[in-house]
């Protein structure tokens, strides 16, 4: 596909998000391959940056068997996160829940068909030049969640579709940071307070609850056997794309369980043993911030 056609695909996805109208798979109508799809993804991000958004990190997709089975796809992909996709934290204390962050009310009514899934989140204390270097560069880890909102009807897509659609990214939230020793308080890092400790994150049990009821459980080992493997893949893919992981960026390592639908008024808590809880409070029903465009 030529550059004009790729820009056209970026337009289609942007319009789908802003009009809250899902579209059919691009691959049914266009000869879109994976390389072209990543260029379309990047065009969407370039447009966000041109509108004043800042790249905040990357997200990995299809790193767990539960997600692969849910979506019928088997290759690891990645997408790019911006600061406008961050769900703001309202407080670092949730009554009765030790080590938890609570979000501001999050408007879901501006999204098409949002879902939420539990994630492990890494933070880079400095720029990372390779996969090995990225492991050393991580200064904090947290439990978190990702809000997905595919711009495709019924979340039906082939790999190039979902890549072009920035891996269905719509939003993300982060629980309390756990600082790793050595590079605590790295300059430029996000300002969330952390607890100095070295949690072992390779096999943590994780739960996703909606309105106080546990709806999904899993282990962080679902992420490629170990979330650190996902971080390494993220660094490799980012370097290949000429977008090395930068100081202060985050990496969402990949959904641990299947994603569940997100509805107005829902209170979603994602809890990981040793890492604490990230609580997402959906607004009863009000327009979401202008963060739904891919
Ligand atoms: C694609 C995004 C996959 C993950 O964590 O595996 C993803 C989708 O499920 O629509 O974010
Ligand atoms: Mg995800």
C-alpha cells in the first residue's frame, strides 16, 4: 500500500473512534500487511503527538494464552501509549484496601465497547538501548489495568487490523509503584509515591473484581511465562522501530486474564499479590475525555 492509502486507513480508524462507530476489518478491503499496519499505527500516534499528546510508553498484546484464545490470535504485538490515555489517580489510599490507588471518575460513554484487563506495569528509570539493558533500566513495577476499545465491530480482526488500531489501546491505570533498589527516585520519573521493596513478580496471583465480585483470576506467569520476558520483547520491538524505550516511559506487559466489558458506574479493582490494588471507578455516565481516538 502507498503512503496515501495508509493515511486513509489511519483516517478510518480515527473517525471510528471519534464517531463511536466501529468499522469492519480493514484486511477485508485493503491489502494491509504487518509492516504497513505498524506504519498506520505510527501515523495515528504522530497525529496524537501533533495534537499535543506525549508518548508515555508502550503496551504489549497477546502475550498470554487467555488473551490469545479470547481473540483468536497468536503473535505478540505492541502499541504505543500517550499521556492522554492515562486514567488519572484521584488518591493513593482506598479505605480498607492497603496499598491501593483509586482513579478519578472515568467516563466510558465516549468509547465504543470498552473492556478492561489486568496488567503488570514496568517503569523505565532511564533510556534503554537493548533487551538486557531494559531489564536493568526498570526502576519500578506496579499492578495496573488496561482499557481496550477496538475500533472494529465485535473485536473481530486479523493481526494487521489490530496492529493498525494501536492494539485496541484506549486507556490505562497504574497501582502503587514498587521501587526497585539502586535507581530509586530516578529523575523525570512519574510522581506517584512508591514503597521501597523488591517484589518477585514472575508468578503473582492476580484478581479482577467488578463491583466487589471477583470475575477473573490468573497469574502474572501467564505473560510469556514471566512478565520480564515481555519487557525484553518490548525493548527489542521498540529498538527495531527506531523508538527506544525512554526514561519515565511505562511498559504494559500484557493482559493476564481475558478482558471483561466495562460499564458506566462500575468499580473495577485489579489486585496482584505483593503489588497491591489499582481501582478504576467508572463515571455513572458522562462523556469520556478526548482520549478515544487511536
Ligand atoms: C487487543 C489488545 C491485546 C493484551 O494485553 O493482550 C492486549 C485486544 O484484545 O483487543 O492488550
Ligand atoms: Mg493489554
